[in-house]
C-alpha cells in the first residue's frame, strides 16, 4: 500500500478550515447566500476527501451505512416535523411564526430547524451515493490497483 504523504498532510491542514466554512454557511444561510444544502455539500466533500485519501474502510468505521441512513431519515423528519408542528399549532404547514409567542423568533427558529434538516439530509445522501459507488469499485483499495 502506497502512502501519499503530501496530499494527506495538505488534507489534514485544509479539512478543519473546510468544516469551519461549512459551519459558517450553515448558520449564516438565513442572512446571506448559503444554507443547509450548500453546507451539506461542503461537509460531504470534506468527508469524501478524507475517504479518498485514507480509504473507505477507515471512514466506514467512523460513519457506517446504518448511521448514514439514520442521519438521512433524521434530516427529513426534522424538516417535515417543523412543518407538522406548525400544523398542530393551528397554522399552515411551515408557518414558522407558530413556533414561538414572538413571531420573529418563531420565524428564525423555524428557518434554522429546516436548514439544519436540509443540511443533514444532503450530507448523508451524498455520503450514501459515495458509499454506493466506492463500495463496488474499491476506492479504499486504489493503492492495490496501482501496484
């Protein structure tokens, strides 16, 4: 197995900044361009970069298939649950002002919950797609193919 030292070192240096930028995009998305979808993609790209450099077996120990499926369902339930909570509180689906006595805070809370659900779902679905492609072609074993 060949060790690609320089890409691994560069990735270890860049990954914290990529994840920090993903957090910024996630939590600043209600005030500027960005939000859950973009943040989910950024987090998934960071995870996939790590998987490409360190192997599929390494990342699957951290985040297996079952956990990724659970996260996908959790994100969808968070999104839909926010809308259903509005219905139970006597408002329209995804009418966030019902989530709090203060309508402005309810709007902010609702947007935050929906964007979080979207981010979790996008991250997990992209990782599931990567696992599907990588699992059949052995991306974790690329070094063996090169020998």
